[in-house]
C-alpha cells in the first residue's frame, strides 16, 4: 500500500535530520538527550510499520495518520533544539536556570541526575518568551522544560526573571492546578450569572430556562458559559505564572516585564490574559502579599488594550471570565507562594544585603564570589542598570556601559554555577566512604 511507503519515507527523513542535528555542537547535554528521545520514538514507529502485522486498509490508514500527526508535533521540537545551539544564546545562564526549574518542578521519585528536570533554552523569532506546555510534550519529552526567548534579547540576562513565568506553566500542570481552578470557576460563573448578571444573561440567551434557582439544570445552560470558563481558567494560569515569577525574582520580574511589554503592544487584547491594567494591579497586589517593594509609579508604565470585535454574547462571556478570575486571584497568589516555599526558594527581599555586595563588585567591574543564587545577581544587575552614576567616573566605559554590565552579570552567573558544581563535588568527596 503506497501510504505505508510514504510514511516510511517521512520517518526516515526525520531520522536523517536528527542524525545531522546530532552533529551540532551542544553547549550542554539536555538538547542532545532530547534528540535521542525523539529518535527513539521515530525508530519505534518505523520498526512497527515495517512489521507485517496490519489487518486491512483502514487499520493502516489510521496508524499512518497517527504517525503523521506525531511528525507535525515533533518537527517544531527539532527546530527548537537546533536554535538552542545558536551562539546568540547565553549558555552561561542555563545551569542556574536549570537549578531553578528543578527546584520548582521536582521530578517523581527524587532528583537523581537521570531523573532531574531538564531544560532547553532557545532563541526564537517571536517577541515574547514562551514555553511548550508540559502536557503538550509529556509523551515526547517527559521531564523537559523548553523556554524560548526573543532572539534580539536571548543573551540579555536582565530578562531572566521572565523565564520563571514560563516555568510557572509547567508548575501549573505538575500541580494539577488546571483541574482545581476549572472546578472552582465552573461553580463561580453560574453564581456570578445568578447574583450579578441575571437580567443581561436572560436577554442574551433567551432559550435558557427562566428560573434563577434552577437555570443550571437546563441542559443547554453550560454551553452558554463554556467559553467564559475556558478563558477564565487560562487567565488564572497566566496570573499564577506572573505570581510565580514575582515570588521568585521580586522587583526584577516587574522590571523585566515592563522592559519587554510597556506601554503595551498595540492591537486587540488577548482574551486568555487579564486585561493589561488589571494584570499589573494584580502584580502590585501580589507584591504587597510577598513583601516586595515596588516603584510607586509602576502602573503608569502601562496602557490598557481594547477588546477585539465580539458579539454581544462573547462580550458577556469575557466579562464573566474576568470576574471569575478576579474572584480567585488571592488563591492563585497563595498557590504560587506555597510552591516557592516548598521548593525552598527564599523571599527575594531577603537578599537585600547580598545585592548591595554584588553591586559593589559590579562597580569595580568584577563578579562577586560566594553568591547564594541567581536571584540576587539578577536583582543587583537591574539596580546597577538603573543606577545613573554607574561607572560615571570612567568615561571610556560609558559608550558600552550596558553591554559591559550584561556581560558582567553573565560572568557572575557563570562564577555562581562553577561554585555550585565544585561545592557539590567537594561534598561528594567529603561524604565518600574511605577506601580500603
């Protein structure tokens, strides 16, 4: 059957491409491990397709269709892995960021080297950091976190805090928060309709049973708010990820957020996010909850976005989604805080003295030794970046001031990672049983 031969050829083309990719120079091991996993998946499909065990054309078509869908999914992953080898990436930040991911996303069965959370960092041609959600790559790349940074900023360590937002998406999935908040909002939304929006709801959805106490028993009723539920849950996820980034990095998350997105990208509002001003107000509120000090004028950096053109019914659904998300915003803040606490991540404000010490080193144009983590390094980097007097007495440095500072931050992250590795080796030697 020709379909089988086509499918075999497609699989072999993928294997040939993986062989070429494996010849790339990888600055760290995780992308190569991902390639090997994807190669094993494709080889298994090719082997099964080559065995004469199919009965009937329909079975063959179904199996080949399944493989084709898998290839559509794997092709972008191969591209992501290829871009992870590009020298525009700051490979020095991978180790510290992988440690953060491992802390927030502990693998089942413990954190052995083989079982640890793996990270791939890539430069992407989209101007917004993104991640492949854990559930979408769970079969192909379990225990992997893939984070893409916009290519023009992929070597900018000041934007590292935004990676915590992307790791937050995996934490959302790992902790099954989608199920938790979908159940919550599925109760909240009908209650909002009943308490606040009954007349408007009846005017828009005339076919629904006109009994406020019993309208949810109408079999058609859930369909009227299902889109609002989906938007509301996705708003909850994005809010949780904001809070995770804020809880981990504190002020530098807010700085990185405004650097990349203020005042706003023109266009219609994405409905799966809270509107921008509400999103910023939620972050400001969460900062108070986490005892993080912010600039008093931070809200002024942003403008709201307009809704896209919607039907009256969808405008109503957006309103329900917004109100439903707002009703659980404190729970989302607390979940982010608890996950960070369980991961053993200190409050970013606890590093205040350490940040001063690191800034003193930056003023001397040397990295600081003995830093406790990447958070105080990045926070100190932002404070140095905004210090008007940084190297003001060295005019020869001023034309390349920002470039020098970013390289200095990266060098400090490299020193921190080297210290982590050598300390781990030293402990392993110290704890080893004496040889006989």
